[in-house]
C-alpha cells in the first residue's frame, strides 16, 4: 500500500477504482467522478463489489480511514492505495468533484 497524490490519481490508469469510504453525511461537498461509495465500516462486508484485478484508491476526508481500508484490502490481496490528504487535499487543490445523486 502506498499514498498517492491527487495529481497522481488524475494521471493513474483509467481503469483504477476509486472507493470513497466516507460516511454518507460527509458526501455533501461531492465526490470524485466515477468513485464508488462504500463507507469504511462496510468495506470488508462488501469486498465482493470490488474488482480484484483493478487497482483501488481508497479516499476519505483526511486520509486516516482510507489508509486503514487500503491496508485491509492489501492484506486480502487487492492492489489498494490511499489518497494523500483525502478529499480535503483534493478540494484544497481545486480539483473537480461531482454532486452526490
């Protein structure tokens, strides 16, 4: 598992899976386009929804929860990393977000 910067995410393999592990109430500011929302407490129970052949970037508000999720997924054999600074860092850089439906 490694930390990936917002700039690196934009340049990452287009087949990367971005998994937003924040709680529903935290999504009001928006999400990274094409991200999948699975709250951190549900990730292990819903691991079957993730494609083990694709790289996963876990994202939370500041990076703590996503780091724990990425490590747990790595331990299960997934290629999982975390976004440095989380959505706070993403938003601070003025990067695009989409409203939650």
